[in-house]
C-alpha cells in the first residue's frame, strides 16, 4: 500500500549517529526538533516515539481527564480518539463534511450545544493530508473555552489559507510512521508556541523528569515516549528532502486523478478552496453507493492490487461499541463515506505504468461487478 523513500542522505546521517556513543537524548534529536518547529512555524517541537504517544502526552499535559468531554471526529485513525480514552475522557463525535471528509464546523457547534457540560477540547484531524476548516474551528474553540488540538499526523507540509498545518490551536501533533509523507521509522512530534505546555510534554515524555530534575528524580508520573537518535537522524534527512517527497507524491496523485477521471462510479479526492497546499498522505477514492466496496476490493486483489476500506469509522469499531454501545445512525455522513471509501496503493515512487495498471484494474472490477 505504501513505501518509504530512503536515500543516501538518510544512510549518511544514521551512520553518523552509529559512530558515536549517544543513541538517545543527543544532538540529533535537538536538530530534528528545531527543523520541525521551523517547518510548522512553532516555537517548540517535542520529538516523541509515535504520533499516538504524542497525542497522549499532549492530552495529559492539557489536564484532560475522566470528568471531561471532548469533541472530535469518528472518520479518523483510532489514535485521535484513543488519546482521550487513555485518560478516561469521553469523546462526543461531530459529523464530517461530505466533500473534504474533515470535521464539519456546523456539526461541531451542535455537538458543543448538546454536550451536558462544556467540552474541554476540540480535536480536528487533517484527514488524508487536507487541513480541516481550522479558521472556523479555532473560532469555535476559543468562543467556547475549549483547547484546540490539531491532529496533523497526516498533513505535514499542508497549508490552510496559506498557513502551515500544525500551526493552529494550543498544539498539534505530527506522525512519522513509514507510510506517512516522511518517516523516522516509528516517531512523532508535538508542536506548540506555549512554553509551559512544551515543558510539560517534555517532562511526560521523559519518565516525569521535570526541567532541573536529575536522572533519578521523577516529579510527576511520566512515560517513556522518547525518540531515539537513530530515528531523529532519519527525520533530519527526510526533512531536508521534504519538499521533494511532497512533490513526488503530488505528481503520483495527479496521475491517479487523470487516470481515474473517466472511470464511472469513482469519485476522486476533492481539494477545497481553503486548502492552499495539499500534502498527499494517501489516495482515497469514493465509490458510488450502488457499488459493493468490499467486492471491488476483492476484484482488485484478484488483479494483484491491494486496497483498504479506509477509514472504518471509530464509533463502529468493535472496541468502541463494546464500551459505548452501538451509535450507528448518529453520524450519517461519516457512516455513508466510511462505507464507500477505498485507499489505493500510494507513495511517491509509483510509476506511471503502476498507476495506469491500478486504474485499469479498478475500471475492470467495477465493470465486472456491474454485469
Ligand atoms: C498516523 C496517525 C496517527 C499516529 O500514528 P502512529 O502510528 O502512532 O505514529 C494519529 N492520528 C492520525 C489521524 C494518523 O493518521
């Protein structure tokens, strides 16, 4: 489904770390953090072991706990909800926009109004690399005294009205798993302009050692969510090449969009006017409601083409239903889109021929099922 793009510079910087005795907590992490902060236009970046641990540390640092309600989207990867569940906070879902698939500000307002108590936070996800409607969401969050947490794990390099994804709200989180636009192996980063919040995230990441604590003093209950030097080195090299990585993905996305333009029953991804730069994370098509998405995926598989039903909404995940009951019916757009979206193989080094082959396979699969 995806492939990282690793070059000579990545090998050089990782080898540089291996030639030293410092494999964690060294200069590469600081270099990586500086580069991420600069790229996302933030004062601070805190490197962490994954996007998930970054979101969790941030929720904890903001003091969001068991008595709290938060508003977020169910059309996402589970980590953006799990970070609240770890702390016992209760997610309230707003529905999504039928074009961008991002959380719908009007539905957020309804969720806030219907909440038994004022929600503590609003967490929008920049779905598939397209920023959520962050101007409107920021206004709703500040008007209601909610922390805005931007899950930018899929959107490094994207821009909303000319402003960098990750630069909105109290803080944002990026992720660097190997299928993302750039990778550190496992890894993530929290970015913020708030000095106190940054210190708190650093403390939680490092076993509760507050600034000034020595190695065996733990001021608070913390975690080991650190990012090692080898991962940070990979990240420094990838960031140097980020514009190239993003451009290659953009080229592949454009090839898909033109190859699929004439395929009946397939809606290609749509970029809204507020998105001044798309950062392509995945290439997800939406099938006509009359088509059986899972049957299309099986047909593709017979052609040797992998695909994924993407996203299966979080409120319809088995673990979520077990805990909160079946909320199916409460999020009509999320549920409709969740039944019809299919991610195709996607990364920046896919050839024209491969994209053409996938498009042909999809066309045939649909024809086959229609007949
Ligand atoms: C990738 C991703 C994360 C974090 O994933 P990790 O695998 O923990 O790095 C969080 N939220 C969203 C929306 C993601 O796509």
